[in-house]
């Protein structure tokens, strides 16, 4: 829901043994003035500190309860530690919603007006043109209409040794309509035994682009990133940086993302729910 409606995400860290957490649950979180804002102005996610210690570490949580705000563009906002009154909490949620709208507005702002802006647009076009000459799609279409993953390089070599090794058309495995070239029979057997272990997330489609623009776009070989042993590709350096700055956010929202061109990438309906 947060992804689909561009709402801010409020991560609420608490624990069953935390007295302040229980008081806040009783006196604040379940009140109508708060629940009426959930789903319409913000999306709240309660995280049990005892069950999600990886998130406690990732977000640097040292006090309970603590809330961390993640805006619609994936950037982190304010964090709040300790219990507060009902009125203060309602005011907090409204402020978070307002800040989120400002973030969305800034991200959609168009450069216009002055001659300096014209120069900037011209430079941006030139940079994009130059970039398109140097990056290679990690999902290409062969002449016979088949999609080939990671540009024909071996996904097994890429995942196990993080090295780019050209695969062979003699050793081809197919998963969800995408072909992958392997170097030899041993790699082929490894891939077929557990393809999800080796294929990039979304077969190399840019999940940041999918969330922000509602479009599936093949990532570039030059903009890859590993996260929790899984390989991701992005269409631009900016998108890769967005993901690496907050991977948990994008991993969480990709299942809710909508795409206007899924007919081009039919595998998305299979892969997008696999977090």
C-alpha cells in the first residue's frame, strides 16, 4: 500500500516486555484518531524488536519504543524515541504526511524558466546520451525473440565468484521465460537445482524504477549490487545509490509496486512477491 499510494512508512519498533510500549499501545496506537490516519495519510508497521534483530541493527535502534520514518522516495526522515501522548502522536503523523508531500513535490519538480535551467537540461540530455553508449542492458532480446539474462554472462560465476564470465549457447537454462547461458554442464546443473539462488532479483529489472515510475526497465550490467547474497541491477547509478542507501525499504515495497508494461516482462508476476 505504501508503494502504490506513495504514502510515508512509519516503522514502529517495540517489544512485549516494554512497559512504555504497552502504555502507548493502550493509550495511543489503538485510538480512533490514530487508526483513521493509517492507510490514508501514513502506513504504519509494528516491528517486534525480539523477532527482527536484523532490523534493530540496521536502523540502529537503542531505545523502545522508537519510530523511523521512510518517505515515498525511499529516503529516511525523522526518528522518534519514547512514548508520547495521543495529541502529540496525532500531530506527529500529520507532520509526517505533510513532509512526505513535500518530498514527492521535490522529486517531481520540473526544471524550467531561466536560461541556466535550459543549459542544465541540455547538459542532462548530453550526459544521458553519453551514458547510454557505455551501459549494457542486463536483459536483452535475441533475434529469435528470446530474452537472455545478464547479457549472456554466466549467473553462476557472477553469484559465486562475482566475476563476469561469458556463458555458452551450448549450456542454456530457462527460468520464467528468461534464458541464461552457463559456462559448462556443472554450472548448468547447479543453476537448474536452484535457479532463484543465481538469477538477479526481477531477472535484472530495476526495482527502484518499478516503484517510482510504475514501469519495468531492464537494469544495466554496469550498475549491479549485491544485497543479502542476491544480485540486483539498476538502470542508472542514481537508482543504485537509492537502493543501497535504503535496501530494506525497496525490498519491502516492490511486492506492492504496479507496472504499466508488464506485458514486456511477463515474469514480473512470478518474481515480484519473492522478497
